[in-house]
C-alpha cells in the first residue's frame, strides 16, 4: 500500500503535523486488555454499585424501572440497526427511515398532537428545544414560565441553554395539592410571556389540571408546553393535545429503556401541525420512488444545521435514533392494550402503596392531588436517614425531595411500576414502619 | 433501456429484501405481544379525575411477538451497515464496533443503576466516569474533560458557552465566532445558540485557514475561532500553533471541533497545539455504535483557564479513594443535560480505549491515514482531487471529471449502492463543488479497499460509456431514487388510518 501511495513509511503521511506537537512517547494510559481482562475490570466496577440488581428499587424522578420485553434488546443488536448511521441515503436506509416514521406515528397517537420529530437527546434538552421553538413562534417576547414542579434538572438545563439569549425564566410554585398554583400563574402571565411549561405527572408525582393551565396561558397567547417525564403515563392519562396544548416534550426512558445511570435515553417532541416548520431535529416523511413505490426519506431539512447553519432551528445533528427504535419496538409490542395495562398496574400499585403507608401513624402523604405512579410522603425524620435505614433493609426507598427543593427535608418521592409485586409493596411498608420506629435522634 | 445485464451481483441491499408494511398495517384486533402478571392489588375506581382518564389509545397497534420480530427483522434487511462492509461516510468515522462494548454496557450493575442514587451507592459508576475523564485527559493533553455532553453538537454548545462565560468575566463576552467556510454546519448553529454572531473565514487555495486572513479577522470583538482539526478536507492545519497565538494575542479562544480526532489520536495531543476547548465524538473515534443516528457522546476537554466554567456537577475523587459528584462550582455554565450524560456510551468508549491501549490507539490513526491515502492514490486522476494538500484520515474528490458526461456526484453515490457500498458523504464540505468525501477508517482490510476502488473506477468508466446507467442508479436497492421534493411539498410525517 505504501508503494501505491509513493511513500516509504507511514510516518511520512503525518508530516503535515508539525514535529514539535507530535508525541515521542506513547500515551500514558493502561492497556491493551484482552476481553478477559476487560470483563474482570468492568464487572468489578459494576459490583461496587448498589442497584436494583440486588435491591428492590422505588427510585423515579425522571428515570424509571419498567419491564423491557426480551425481544427489544435482541432486535436492537441487529447489526443493520446498530452499526448504520443517519439515513442520508434513503435507498439503503429504508429500515431506519421506516422505523423512525413509525416512531413518529406512535408519538402522535400517544400525545394527541400532529407532528413528532425523529428524537432529541433527552427530556431536559427536549424542553430546551421547546422553549426555543416557542420563542421563535411568538416573536418579541422574552419570558417563559416554567412550573417549579417541572423536573429541576430540566429547568436547570433550560437555564444553561438560554443564558446568553436574553430570555427570562419565571418559576411558578405549587399549592398544597401539589398542582401548579393557578393564581400565581395568572399573575405571572403578563404580556412578555411567550410560553408556559408544566409537567404532568409533575416532579411531585401529581397530575396537573391541563385545562386550567391552558385557559390561563390562552389569555396572553402563550405557547403551551406539556412536559412528560414518565412516558408510560400516556397509557391512562388524557394526552396534552386533547387539552389544547401546542407542544409536548419529554423523556421516553420509561418505555423500557434501562436507567443506566442517566443515559442514553430518548427525548421526544410533538407539536401542532402549524408549528412543524419550526421543529428542531430530523423529520422523516413518506414519499414514492421513481417506480411509484412507497418509501421514506428525511424531509423539511431546510430547518436543519447542515443546510441553514447559523440560522437553523437547532444545532442538533446526532440524536438518539437507536433508543427511538427501542421505543418503537416497545410501543408496538405493548400496543393498544399493553400500554393501558402497564399504566393501570402502575396507577393501582402506587395507590395501594400510598394507602399502606398512610396506615403508619407518623407517615403522611405530602400532596393530595391526583397521582399516577409516584407520590411524596413525609415522616418526622430527615429523608436521608429514613432512606439509609431502608437501604440496610435492601430497599432503595426513593428520592429525598429536599435535595431538589430546600425546606422539604423530611419528604421522600417514591415511584412504583408494574415490576413491583404486592409482596414488595408490603415489604416497603413494613420496612418503613421499622425505620420510622427507629428514627430518633 | 435494459440495465439488468449491467447490474453487479453485490448490491448493497438485495432487491429480494422487499418492502415491508408499516407496523400499524400489521395490526389485528385482539393480538398481543406481551403478558403482565395478574394485577395483585385490589383495583380501585376513580383514582383519576374523570377529565384526566384516557380511553384506549385509538389506532395503537395490536400485534404478536412474531409480528414484531418479523417486522423489525425485515426492516433491518433494508439497511446497509458497517457490519456488512465499508461505509465510507466522511466525517462520520464509521469504524467497527467491537461487541465486547455492548456486553459491558449491559452488565446489570451498570444498566440498572439509577442516575439519582446517592454517591455511596454508585461508586462503580462514578469511578468509571472519573477514570474515563483521566483517560481522555491523557489522550487530549488537557487538564479537564466534561463527560456531560451527549453529542458533538451538544459538546460544541458546551464549549462555546464556557468561552462566553469566561469572556464575560473579563467584562465583555464579545460578539463574533469565526468559522471557516469548510466547517460542519453544527459549528455556526451551536455558536448562534450560545449567543454569538458568525463571521465566516474563507479557506485559502490549500483548503486551510489563511494566517493573514485570520490575523485581519481577529479583533477585540472576536470571541473564538472554531476550527476542525484536521479540517473537513482531511487536511491538518499545520499553522495551528500560530493560529492559537494570534487568537490568544487578542484575548480570543481556539475551539477545536474534534470530530476528526481519529486522524491523530495517539500521534499528537490537542492540548499541545494551543487549543483551549475541544469536543470529541465518542461514537466516532472511540467506536461506540452509531445506531442509525445516535446515541453518541461529545466530551469536551478544556485548557486550564476554562476549568472553572465546566458544566456542573463534576466527578471528583477524595483522598480516601471514594468518588463524589461536585455540585458546588460557582463559575460553572450550569447543567447541559439532566443526570450524568450518556453513561452507557461512556462505558462502551472506555471498554474500547482499554482494549486498544496506548499503542493500539496510535495504530488506529496510522492505519486510518494509510487507508485514506491508499484510496486517494488509487482514485486520483480518475476522480478530480480539488486540493492537493496531504490527506490524513479522509480524502475529498469532486465530480469535475465526470460532469463532462453530465454525471454528477449524486449519481456516482447512488451507483455505488449497486456495487454493494454505502456512498461517501456527498456535497460536503461546501467549498468543494460536487464533493465526494471518503473516510475508510482503520477497520478496512486491503481487499475491501481494493473492492471499493475497483467499484469507483468501474463507475468512472460507466460515466463515460453508459452515463444513463449511472444517472438512473441505483438499480438494485429495495427502492430507487425517491421523490424528495414531494416529501417536502406535501409532508406526510405520520401514518393515519
């Protein structure tokens, strides 16, 4: 090969890199490792974690343990999906393109809205994109209202994204039922507001009153953004599209994607038809080939960075295609009945645990609004201590709410899914009884 | 016109892989693909207010597991992939994805760990993130690396936000980001999202940044130059140290788009070149699978003066060897994403880097560059090489020699499919008219490179002898050329009953 190229060594090919920046020693990193050594190391690392692999987990807050049907991962490992890239060449990428088209359709059906994109990074960045979309649509306004009960990481991420864009985030709190404070929302809805974003179920687990929020937002013509971080809730909760919301964004991890310490997940965005040309990210559309056969292709690309560059609707290029495929397979397999059944199990089992915990005299349910599969309870003791006690009983008992909202130090956010058996729910109640009984200091 | 006699036998996707209906069209009432255990708690009525209780989702599918497996298996057969052969998509670094990485990512202790667990429960996860940061620090030659960004463009935004914040500290964030006309589209888009205006820098006759032009362009209004190294022609910017000096002399920063790190990993370190910020795509250089468009990860390395502005939280190690998330970073730009980045991708990348070791990483760059230059040598002359500057990991040709026969880059790309190859990146970089951007990576053996070159040479002959055959390609794929205008004019973006 060197002879064909006409050089006598590989080093000659690197002469364009100045000698004084070329390394003269190997990189100071370990390896090479065989598979045997790598397995030993990584399994050793994994063994240092305490997880749902060896505990009963009730952790939620935007990442949930749901059952992933066995065939999902088997299909994801098909090389034709796993090792291909962005379907820029539709004639040899119909598998990926059609799958995205199906994924988009699922998103529309679930949210009750019209147009979904091919995926965004995750729920938090999807909210960022939604805020930026709204700002493009409603010109010359600079304020976005984000309910305080939207996932705090999501709001923080929006804060990062908009920090140099002259936009202001206005937070609106909740009332004692855990729903957004409509009175405060009404006051905050002044002429400068271009969008209102609420999450449902919100970070407290409580379902918002979409109609009431929409009514307030409509008084100033703001874009209504619904955030959904627990996507299995679509199986039983009426979708935001039916309540007049314009945009629904969120996190698709709950569709059986492993929690995996935070990613990769899949952000979704679905909008009303009128907003489709403002959409960030890739869109797949249906068309025909020269022989008239139905086929799929990336479309409306003039919104995107590779065409529009500095004026694009987003800088996103690589997205979460493989996780969107996992979502498509999951949603197809569960289907009309399964999505409802999973959601029904989550709803009923959470209600069961909530009832059980209320029988413990020192435990109170923090918010009385309707919930799906997560709720907050309060004990007289710091959440950290209770959770540590539960951990000793092999239970990952929930999230300490005070870590997200100062002043809520004795409150714990619990998530229940279809994975929990009644025995495990009883076990939780028993373990908590013991923990609060011990909870002195 | 009969073309069948001209069809090569090795189509990228055999015509036999016929079309497959939409999953929604496979739906039959009553079919199920799942089973849940019986509900073991007493079912309560009226848990949800009437207005929030949904009926069954109209039009959602009813299919069996067999339906699902057949459907997606058939769909998969309509794709070409790196596992099936050379996938020379320039700028995307389509290299082999070792399967050990997949196995490690599925280790239950990792896959089931939750992103909001307290530090003491996830010491393994935190140690992994910390270790990957140390490793990338060594590879980049930079004092810190954030692993939060989940894609290259996300890393770009992170980097430019840090520059903005650092400059704001000196009292003036400045107005412009300089971007060469050969840059990826994400560069200007990210700069705009970070609050900057774009000033485009014209490339010189070598396809690189002109030092004089740069010197004239940099003033106190310029925040940074975003430079791809090597650039999108595969050409190394040999004056990079001087460019850094020019920028630093005016108080501006040098941002490096590290999408092309595969060209010099283990050979040279960005930190030694005067680069202040660099993102690297783990799904490119470090072999995590591209998955049909993602997921990826876009870690960002920074020079000392940008360390205070890194996204929060960072992962730190205590003197007792334990690890923790550090949220208290008062100068941080903030959080770029919920949770801890694309952890599963980070895990795959570290598996790959350890499997390679220091000599293996260097070897990656050497063979990637050798392979690209071999293709360049074999195709040069037949295909026009618009820039003579030496290539590293990729080579960019144009269709100038073929346009005489009224055959263009798009046609050549489509015809390659008939020969069993995914086309290169086409019509990019924008500074080359009719660009064909070929990046073979180090994964390809000589036989595969030769087969590709033979195909390209055969197509060049066809352009002269049977141009219509090329213009009407592909002939052997599951679908032929699509009506893309119709897709955009009358968008159909979802299935409807």
